[in-house]
């Protein structure tokens, strides 16, 4: 199922998780900026750890690369020690934020909490990347589609049509994250169809706008095939985004996939 998002550039996003240090983050950001300049056909974003956002923002200044935060609190401010608001992320230059990454869901973040974070991101003018995905047990029991729809609809609950147009979605099968296992293009296409159908059923024409990314052991050897697959409008890259050469190859694959 194709939609408005198919006419937009693919998004290649790198989630640096809890890796890098100040110097290596800035160095990696510079390499990503150079790669993005060599691949104008793809949108590029990076999600560094919170302490390095300002340094990475400086390294990316003037580049095509969007800066993103790995999470945000649902309140703009308050007595929430250790938390970071979407407004704070925007204040240091972020344009995007991950919401509901599977590693945070596994640590106890609920569907309801994810939805609150999506709305907080939109309130602050950020693009939320709503992450959804099933575990191996859920897939093997035949519950994958139900899990995806539940997480998606909880994450977008209460949004108006103009708000959902500003959301990106990342399908990340939990069983393929950091395991070396990758969903086949056929599996990814089927999951993306489920997500798109749920969006359109819920939001009508506006549901055709969010880009749906694939995330789960993306690497240079499989990135272009995945991004050429129907309904896959980009990738959310984990470990491979920490290696400048590997991430550059994936960015170039994103540009080639649209050619």
C-alpha cells in the first residue's frame, strides 16, 4: 500500500544509544554531515546521548543532518529529576525525538506513556518517531499485527489529522534488534502494510503521510534492498550508525533506493 510518504525522501536515522563520548560524538557527527552532503536524495538524522546533544549540534551546524533526542518527558518542566523535556531538546537544536523505542518499552515504558511523549514532542515542535514492534514470542503466537496496531493507536491516540502528518513511525521487530537477525524484505513489507492500513483506517488521508521506517540489524549489506521494498520509507539504524564508514554506506544506499 503506497501513500503520500512514498513521494518524500527516504529517512536514514542513526540511534547512537548509550555509546560515544564527547569527542567521538562530534567526530562522528562531522562524518555523517559529509556523507549527507554526498547523498542529497536522502534525509538524514542522528540521535546521540543527551549529554552530547549540544556538541553534536555544533558539529552539524549548517549541514543537512537533523539532530534528534532519544526520548523526552511528557511535561514541559517540573520536579522530575533526571528527565529531559521535549522543549529542552528543542532548545539545544533537536528537530526530532524517538518515542517508545523497544529498549525503553522493555524497561517498563507503557503504551500510554509513549502516547504522552508523542504529544509532548508535537507540542514542542519536534517530529516524533513513534517506535512499534513485536517480540519473537508475539510473532510466533500470531499476535504481531495486534501488537503493532495496539502500540500504534496508543501512540497516536487523540491526535488531530494535521498532527499525525508530522509523525514518523519506525517498525522495529524486537527479535531483530542487536541480534544480527534481520526481517526479510517480505516480513518488513507485511508489517509496514499493517501499520499503514491502521493509520489510514484511523486518520483517513492524513494516515498516508507518516513515513514508516524499518529498524532491526540494518547494515550496509541489506540497507538498499530493504529501502527498495514497498512501503519502506527509510531505516532506523543502531550499531551500524556508530561506524562512520558503515553509516555512510547506508546513507548512500538510501539515496540510491530513490533513484
